């Protein structure tokens, strides 16, 4: 006997109303990409236990670039797992430090040719929406940086670290647009991300640290 249209519709409504079991829900959640945090530190390898980054935990892994280094292959995430990401960094030959800081913000790399800006390029970034925090300040009130991020066809610009004549950049408390700037970057598959620290208050550009947190995965 053929079922009536009303009976079929009633059956469909019943199926849609059946709740997903806790077990099925757990399986579905496990397929979602876990949060991803990636750290870069320039000039000072703080190792584990630094405990004074903007994001993450004291035991997190940091990818370290010392003076003269121009690349990091097989970038590691904060949990120590290896990713496909690669970083290339412009030639650099100078290193200095921020007074009163001993952690990830203390050291910075720069170039003694004061007529150049410094950039780093990231390839094979996992697609998604990322928060990118760029620490870029030297140890003088006017040694700040204007930071741009180019990702695919999109250029994000207009943000700079502190240059108000004060010494507030030495504060132990990290504040946006003081020691660092924050951009939200939409990374499509195959996009290359280029982060540039541009001379602003002085003829010096620099990098102290970069933290990247993916907030939406694709």
C-alpha cells in the first residue's frame, strides 16, 4: 500500500527532530580543526618557560631567528607539531634589546643599512582566518615601525607601534599599538603572506616577535 503524502512528511519531521547522540556529537567535533598558534621570535631564543608572550602557554614552542638568519623551514606550531609552513626573512645584520624586558619582546633584528625596510614571507599557511600580532619596536621612543601585511591580493595597512615621545613602549604590559599591532588576515589556499616592518619615526625597521592564531579554519 502506498503511503500518503502526509505520512511521508510526518516521518521526515520525526527524523529531523531526533537528537544527535553524545557519542556522534563527539565524533563530529573531533573532525573540526584544532586551534592553531604559531610563534616566531627574533634575536633571543628564550626557550621554554618564558611565560611572557601575549598568547599561549610558557611551554609553547617558538621558531627562532637569530641575526643573519633568513629562513625557517618546517615551521612548528606552539604545541611542537611540524607544519608545512616556511618562512623567508630579508637579509639582516643587527641585533639589539629592549631595556627591562627579558622575554620574547626583548630582542629585535634590524639592518644596518638604514635605507631598507624588513619583510618576512610565509608560504603554505593553512587556510582560514588568522589573527596576526607583530611586535616591532626598537629601544628608543622614535624607533617604532609601521606594519603592513600583504596576503594574496589584499593589502592590510595603516597600523604602527608607539611613537609619542614617551618610553611607554618599555612597559611590561603588552598593549595593542604600543609594542605590537594586530591584523585579521583571511588566508585562501595557496596565498603567500608577506609581513613588512617599515621605517616610521626613525630610519630603522625591526622585528621582535610574531604570533599567529587561526581563529577560523577552512
